[in-house]
C-alpha cells in the first residue's frame, strides 16, 4: 500500500506549538494550495489543506515559519473521526507531516537583510593554473570517439 502526500503552498496563520500530556510537541496548521487547472474566464481556485506535525518537525515549523510563508510538506494522509460539541459525528482529513522544507527566498521568509544593507556581489577572477591539457593525439582517450567524428553534435 502507498500513502504519500506532497504539497506546496502558503501558511494561512502563524503555527502555534502545543504540548501533549506526556510532553510531545505538536502543531496543526493550514496550507493554502493553488489548483493547477484554471477554467477560462474564472479565477484560480485554492484548497486549504490541514497539516499536523509532531516532535522536532513541529518545533521546526513553529520556529521558522509564519503566516504567508511558502512551505513544502511531505507526509501521509490520515483520517480520524470525532464528535463536535453539538454531538455531530465528523471526519477530519489531514496530512501528517514527516518532512517540511523552505520554498521561498530568504527575503520572502523575512530572514534576509534588507537589500540596501547587503553588499553587492563582487566579481572574482580566476586563473587556469589548476587545469591541464589533455592529449589529443589518441582518439581512444575520449569515451565518445574522436573530435573529427561526425556525430551531428555542435562540438
């Protein structure tokens, strides 16, 4: 059997770290994921996917992600049944995260310095000191034949 889910989207709210009675870290959050198909003349639809993360993954999410952060979540789909406060039977469908990753740039996540305070990238010249010339007299030295072989390649 196979149960794999991978989504990428934006957090809809700041995740909050909770602790179970036995001290296990947990957080639940929702990820807004745009649908890939758009009907002509309509706006792109968005799905809001519920995710739960446990232990170190929960601590990582609550430390480094906030509302609007782009996040990639890998995990498995899980369903659970419960009764709401009115006694109605409900089913929850969520992704149990096994791995989460950053997706946006540092500027998007709010961890980068403002552009004005960052130094401009500098050009670094190089030298050919670390290179050596390969012998060209023996065509068998190259795995794909000699340089004069007409194989249709531009080089």
